[in-house]
C-alpha cells in the first residue's frame, strides 16, 4: 500500500463527462455524518483519466435510454476516510441515524464493514452514482437511497418492486459493459477493472486544479 499527493493522473468529471449531474454529498451536510467531510474543498468530482473515459461511454449509453448519470462521489481523499473513522468512534453522534442507518446500532458500522480505514475511492477509479430520468425530471427510484447502511442497499435486495429491480439492472449492465466492476452490497458503487493505481491511496483534496 502506497500513499500519494500527486493529482496529475486525475480529471474533473464535470469536464470529462459533460452530461453528468453532480450532487457531491460529502461536500454538503446531507450525508451519514451530517457535516462537510474533510478534504472536500469544492463540490466537484475527480476521477482517474481512465475511469472518466469509461464513464463517458456509459453516459452516452444511458442517454440513448432517456437517462443521465448523477454522481454522488468519485475520488475520495484519505483525509475524508480518516474523518469517517473518527466519527465512527464517537458513539454519541447519531444525528443522521434516522435516515442513513435506522436499522443498525452505530457500534456495528466498522465491524460490519460499512466504514473502513481505507477505501477504494481513494485509489481514484471508483464512483458512486445513480440514474436521473430525463422523462420525469427527477432521480430514478432505485428502491433505496445512496449511502443507506443496510440490506436495502444490496443489489439483490428481495423486496424491490419490478421497476426498481429493472432500474438497478439497467445501471449495473451499463457500467459493467464499459469495464466497471459492481459491488453486491451497494447498488450505486462501481470500480474500474484494471484501475491504474490498484495499490495507491491518494491524499490530495477534492478541488479544481
């Protein structure tokens, strides 16, 4: 495992994939902690050049079906992951529990793997996203919100409606077709196969170059 502060292999996703919609949750207070996360200095998304190129192809594919990609998170600096871990140790801070982890005791979040000391996002080729329906002008109903800690977030959650299941399938198929690997426990989470820095975790802040 290596750490780096070099952003030279990264691009701004809003420029590389102009059709994406950005809702960078960790720049805002609407996230599982309830405050802006360390390392998010601007409400933008960064991604490795290779992952951004693949995502641009996904964007074109889903546009043909009436959707745009909505990005919640992409590159995540190690400083943000450290913030998550500090919060996870503070059992008194449960201000966002009702929305993000109502079924779970905060004490299980780290042991159960919802929060960890290192994240694939910090390697720069992982993205959290959903579909935006151009016909309705709103975010597609995927059967559960982004960053929900619980079984509802599992791709194969059994209580989904047929329409919700179909939309999850559409997103996954589009991402896999262009070289991304899904995560079974989080329907929104995808990592580029053959990512350029599989053993390097980056620390530079999320901001424009």
